[in-house]
């Protein structure tokens, strides 16, 4: 029998408590059960005056963006619209049926006036992470590091070209010392300190809409202004630390700062896994000297497609020389300012060699093989890569940091941003990863006894 629902019940008066309308297993109940948000009062106390008009409750002020990033709502304006009609969000904020919801600009104004140049969001992030540690949910002996690009709120066609100085590498001074030590060991005159300080410049595209973003080129189809969100993740998928940079900054520059962040806040990891972008001489040296096992992948040799590859030339550590496929010795020649030792073949012999065309195309018939002063660390990393336990650590990347970024983009609104400026993007990253950690804590600890 056809039944029609009566619309008269829309005007029916009911006596009901807000708590009755929120399902017992709703995520907001799990979050509220997992952490006591009163810690926020202590963090913001110095940012409020003792006199003046009463302000909005700072816990509510922080819970609003946590709702936005936990449930992947596009903007604060849309979040406020959702709070007005969503009983679960009202319950989470402590609002009743008739309480007036703040204007969507409230959080933005408080950010500009109170929180802009503070470390409040970083403190909130680490307070939530400490809760995970207290509940014995962290497993940070293996750390997984990677980055993802977040599309900036900027038109890729609106830019101006600028010439800027190239960034100085963080390890530049250490490299200069090792270069001169290596030259001294080979009875070569060290370079004067001033000879390293050459001003290198490059031309970049700077957005006129969001100058803090960086022009990112992945392929012919992907060219845009973006930010890079760099993160360190533990084996259980908890984000242990994060840094935001312009999208044109290389991933490898951020590994050491992330590892130092994890060491300071959590403790020194046993192993660090990262992709091929991080497989450099400096990172290999840094991790090994820290006593941390690098779990890095195989990388194909970057050499000419035709002819001999670099690994066809065998290095003899005892004689500090290379042996070419024709069994000729390439002795040490010099160490250049980029940190590479140069090994050069005898020109007179090479001129009549039957392998000349496969070896070099230089006009003076001389083959030059280079070797970084930290190459032995890179070779140790390659040796460790063969170990079964290191392979197993590296294989976990797709289940940890890659999954975190995938979830962040698909479920938490990180595919693009409506904010502009590095400081605001850093705030977004902190709150997004804090929300993801909080969500994981809430679900894992719901009705689960805490281990003694």
C-alpha cells in the first residue's frame, strides 16, 4: 500500500536534549573523550587582556578550525554554516539549540590580532601528540619522511620574473672544511675561504597574488604556484613534525630539520625512510653520523644512455684511483669547489683506445670520473639497502607517510588552500595534522583500556 509521509510533523514541538541527538559513536564524542581541551586556556592566557569586553571562549575558537580540518570543510565560512545546523558540531562546541554561533570572520580576526606571530598552533599540535604518547599509541623508532605539494590560492599566469640569490646550503661550511682537508691530504693547496663565496643568482617566477608560494613544475601538464608540506610520520601513521616551504624548495633540504625536530620532541629514531629525492651524499653522511639507519631506495645511475656508465669504472680505495674498462688507471687529479674529486685518464693512451667513443667525447680525449668527498657514506647506504630489515622498513612508506598525505588531501581539504602566506599555511598544516592525529587517537582509544 502506498504511504505518504505527513509534513505536519515539521511544526511539532518536542522536548529533547541536544545530547540525545548526537549518536553514541559519533566522532565528536570520541574526540571529546580522548582529550581535555582545557589545556588551551593556559596556552592563550598571555594573549588576552584583563580588561575590556568579554571574548569568545578560546577553546571554542580552536575547536572551530579543528572541526573544519577534521571533517574536510572547505572554508571557515562553510564551517560556520555547518555548525548552525549540525547538532553534533554544536554539542562538540558546547552550544545549545539557541546559542548564537560566531561570525565566520571571528577566527581570522583573532588570528591576526592574537596568534599570528606566536607558536600557539605548534604547541597545540605537540600537546595532542603528547596525548598519543601517554596513551601508548606512538611507535616512533622508524620515521618516514616525505613531502606533498598543496596548490596555492594564486593564478599561475599572474607573476613577475625576479632574479634572486641562490640559497646557501645548510651544510656548506662543513663541506668547505672537508674539501680543504681532502686537498691537504692529497698535497694540494687549500682554497682560500673567500673563493667559495661566489654570488650565484637564478631567475624565478614570483606570484603577484601570493608571493610566498613557489612555482612548481612537475611535468608539462602540472605547472602551478604551490607550497610544500613536509612531514615526519611514525609507523602507526601519527605525524611527528611538519614544516611548510614554498613549492620550489627541494625536499632534501628539509630532512635534517625534520629529524632534529623528532629528536627534540620525541626521541632519536632507529631508522629513517625516505624516497629517492633524499638520497644525497650529505643526507647519507648526516644520518650515519647520527647513528640512524637510512632506509633509502635504489636509484638508477645518472649517466649517458650510450657507452660506459659510471659504475663501469671501478674505484680502488687503496690506491685512490679508478680503473677503466680498458684496464687503464685514472689517478687522482684534484678536488673541486663543489666537493668532487676528479680522476683523469692519460690522454696519450686514450687517444688510440678502441673504447674511446664509448668512454668520452671530449676534444682532448681525456675521461674525467668524479667522486664526492662523502661518496663512501652514500656507498654505505647502498650497502644497507640490501639488508632485508631495511627493505622492510622502506616498504612501510606506502602505508605510513604516503597514506597520511593521501588522507589529508582526500578527507581533510589539503589538496589546495584558500589561505595565502607562509605563516597562514604553516598554521593550516599544524591544525590539519593535529586534527588527523586527534582523529586517530579518538578512534583507537574509544572504549579501549589504556595499557599500564
